[in-house]
């Protein structure tokens, strides 16, 4: 009986916490700092990581910037810096760095995550269980790829084959140990890097194909 009461109490606390986060996120917040193309800081100090996309890294901790990293940050800054935004949360609300995961909208309704992909400043990044806008974001990425804008202008394609994971939506080089461990039911072979991005796969962080 006591265990059941404890379980009910814990479930209630979790539900209240989720409700609080949802109500908090629905309020308008001001962006005071832009880290890079997919991460910002709000006026209350909360760091927000955009869901569903991945922008190139800027220079930090002695590491050089990735191709198009500074441009992605500049575009993100133009979109949101010192502006009010509304956050929409998904099922998983924080990442391993304790950043709040969110879809970000401006007062005029602009979907910030989508605009970065539309302009070729970021790629799609599939990550369960936060998949609400994945189909929309992939459609915009395909448009950007066809128009050769942003990252896709001067994109250097490479022949594979590459190994993709249908579940995680990551692709790997042929020698990557993670790629070798993909179960047969989830394994897919991709001819080129361009083909992998076109189908919504993101590169493995270890082998960086």
C-alpha cells in the first residue's frame, strides 16, 4: 500500500513538473545571447538548444570553426537576438548538457528552427523522441539542397558506400565500429554523402563521414 502511494505521489510530482515546464515555455522570453547557429541564452539564464536541427560549430576551446559556422551564428543572431520568443517543448526537454530543448517561434510566427534549415544554415538532426516537426524540416532541407544555398553551395559530395541506421538516422563510414554494429533490420547502404543528407541522415560524430 505504501509503495502504491509513493508511486502515485511520484507520478503526480512528475506531471506537475511537466505542466510547469509547459506553462513556463509558453510565455514570451527574450533572447540575450546567441552561442551559435542552434543555441541561445534567454534573459533568465536558460540555455536553449533548438530541436531537430544541427548548425556547424563556431570556433571554441581552441578548435577552429566548422565550414559555415560563423555565418550560421550571424543568421541566428539576426533572427532572434534581443527579440521575444515563444518556446514549444517536445517529449524530451533537456539534453546531456542540461540545455532546454525547444522549437522556437518569434512574435510574428516565424519558426526559427525551420528558417535556419530553409536558408542552408543548419541540417536536419533526427533525435527520438522529439520528432514533431521532422517531416517539415526535412522538406525544407531538400529545398535548400536543390537551390544550393548556404551549406549546400559548394557542397563537396563523396562516393560511399556509407552505412545508415534507419532507427537513429545516422550514417557512418564503412570502417566505423558503430556502423558495423547496426542490426540488419536497421541497416541501409547510401551511395553518397549527398544522398545520406537528402534522406534525412546525419553524420556520425565519431567517424565524421
